[in-house]
């Protein structure tokens, strides 16, 4: 490993953030899962790869990993009184949104359930959570320089939107923002994170659709989130349903 970057937070309540970079690996999430299985990785550690040969997204989909984009993973320790592990996807989404917004202050952006950030109505990142014992591995990929082709999706990058930065610089900001939001998540609860997320997400009343386990389309209006982060969809007949997994299309 090389390109080590160490920083300490400005408050004693914050962990030391430690970033390590490798030139190439199959998957930063797979590497972090191995370390977590061994019990040898601490919260505050981030692993970044310049390239990945076997990146994986949600539902086991391949994640294209050309050089120039950000591929990184970290771990979060699960304590007895912490919110539900799945709610960390909202922490990660908010963190990515906040950093991207710092580079693109005037560009159209929204958060999309469950863990997408859309810039100019196009996908710019991917977030994957995986539980290992008493830790959650949080994998984050952000299109910095390249907009890979994703079947059926509009995709963009920071470069395509006019921002100039590198993956290492982006991760320096991201690790700090994530740390602060993680502290909020623990101390103030998921409800506070959820409220922040909703302010930046598709508005209540937005038309959206998804598919059920049989592949049949379900459409309705976005009716907010449940206390544990499930999406509430109000169908045309007024029926309110909760969606806990799936791909959502807006409009």
C-alpha cells in the first residue's frame, strides 16, 4: 500500500481518519470485508483503489471502474444503541451529496431513494453496504473524471458537469463529512439524518415507479419515509405501501 494520508479530527470526539490507496484491487469492499472478518480494521480507516477489476454495485451488478474515478470503502462499528445499520446508506448519500455540492454549487442535484445522488438528472455515484460481524462496510464509488456506460441509466461525472478535482482530494473531503454525519447519526439519531435527507430528495408528491418481486410495475406518489427509512408510495387508489428494496424511477 502507498499514498497514505493521515489526519486527526479537530475534536477529541472524532476518530483519527486514515486513508490508504492501492493502485489496483478487485474490490475495495471485498478487501474491507476480509479485514473486518479478521477483526483487524478500525472505524476511521478508508481504503481507496485507483482502479478496480471486479467492482460490484447493488444487487450484485458489476461496477465499471475506469481510472480517474473514486472507489473507496470504510467501516462503521455497530454499537448497542446505534440506529439500524441500513440507515447508514442515508449517511453515505448525504455525505456524497454534500461534497459534490461543494464542487457544483449551482447545478441541479437531488438525492434519490435509497442511496443515489442525481446530478443534472443523471447518476453520479454508487453506495453499497455489507454487514460483517459487528461492523458495516460502506463502499462508495463516485464518477470524478469518467462517466461509464450503465445500461438503462443516464450517467454523468464531476468533469462532465464542469468541476475540476481528483479522486484523492474528493475522498479527503468525503471522509471528513462522513465522520461528522456519522457522529450526528449516533448522537441525534436517524430521524435527524432522515430529515436532512428529505430536504434534498425528490419532493413529497413526486410520481415514481418500481417493480414488485414478480416484475410487475408499481406506480404512485412519493409519500415520505418510514421511521426506519423505507419508501412510502401512495398508489392511485390511495393505498399506501412501503418499499424496502428495489430500483426507483422518478417521473
